C-alpha cells in the first residue's frame, strides 16, 4: 500500500480526471480491511470509556460554548 499525497493550492480546482482518480482511490481504500498497528493495538470499550476531555467539559457543553462564541462574533461583526 502506498501513501498518496496531493497538494492543492487555494483557488485551484481538480480536473474531472483527477476528481475521478481520487474518488476511485478513496473507494478502494474504504474496501480494504483495517489492520491496527502491532505497536498500537485497538483499544477495548473499557479503555475507550476512560478517556475524558482534559478541561472536564462534555462535548455538548463544548459545542454550546463554541456556538455562543460564534454568535457573539457574528454580532460584533454586524455592528
């Protein structure tokens, strides 16, 4: 399996051929089975449940805070 990297500059567009080639690469990658790295095996559900946000906020609280900040920024720009 090869790593494919592409750089697209701001304002550039993919040609239809490039877009189709990218779509085919993505679909082929989606069909390949996922194989975890031997040095970093998949975490169990119990291990995953131990992860918590560093700041102690839930994702819902974070989303509410960010939406409030976005609304405040929009109001400030409107003035």
